[in-house]
């Protein structure tokens, strides 16, 4: 059964999924090659860096949509690289919070450059601004419909 037999909504969803997988693969490869970090590492660093207060491991897991074990592996790797540090939570000594280090902020800035260059190469060179606006609008509507269904 070829694409022409599929409903257009299914073709659009499938193309979106394939594009997402491709983007993640390219970004992961370039981050590993240039900075030695994974895409999940970058996401964790972004969340820790932009949080209003130091995050607990459970907060990071929720934001990354990872298991606690998966989150622990990410934070362990980032701590080993010197990009985050763990501290006792001042409000609850039994809990641990994670903070980004100056080295972590530096690698996050370099990761932004790598990601921007990769996305520019893959998107800016391929889409006009008007086409990009359509993609954003469509994705926003799909996300909004999903969130409306959940509430």
C-alpha cells in the first residue's frame, strides 16, 4: 500500500514523526561529535539552567519525561563531566537538588550553537518563513488539541 492510498492526515502524521526522528538523530550525532553530550544531556541542562530554583531529581524526570532511573543516569553523566552538581535540598535534607555549574553553562551555550547550525541547515535552507509559520500553526493546533483532551 503506497502513500497515495493513505488518508492525508495519516501521511502528515507519519511525515512529522519521521522528520522528528531524523532531527533528533542529526542533533544527537552532532552534539556527541562536537561536545561529547547527548540530546538528553542538553535537555536536562536546559531545564536545570532555566529553572527558577534548583530542581529535585523528580522534577527533572517529570520535565524530561524520563524514568527516575533514566534521569539518574543523565544527571550522573552530567555530574561526572562537571556540568551539574548535586546538593542537599535546604528545605528537605533527605532530598537532593541539582544545579548547573559554570562549565555546564558554557557547554549549554556551545550546544545552542551546534543545534542552531544544524536546524538552520535542515530547516532554514528548506522552508520559507511563510512555510515555517504554517508548520508552527499546525503543530500548535495538534498540541493544543492533545492538551484540551487531557483536561
